[in-house]
């Protein structure tokens, strides 16, 4: 069947099957993870969330305080 006549869903299904056939399930998953494109603008979102913090300020915020042997999440 010519690929021009396939729907997008059919192309994805056949492409996935080709990857699995050639690389195995684990290899196919590794391949797709490496080729997936993220969404949004990471740099803009990071700057919006963290502002102009210095490296030392970020490191201080990343440290998790210990309380009675239990870990607590650091709040940003």
C-alpha cells in the first residue's frame, strides 16, 4: 500500500510496528523518547518560575530540611 493513501493514524501504527520489528520493544521506546518534541518554552517558563535567582540561592532552595527523620518537600 502506498503511504500517500494511509491516514496519519495508519502511518503511526505502521511506523511503530516497523520500529518494534527492527529494534524490539525496548529499542522502539528508547527511539521515540529521544525523538519526542516537548511543548512550550522551557527557558521562558523556568525564568517565570525561578526569576533571577543566583546559583547559590537555587542550591539553598533545593536543600531538603530533615524533620524527625522524615523528608519534607522544598517549597518554591
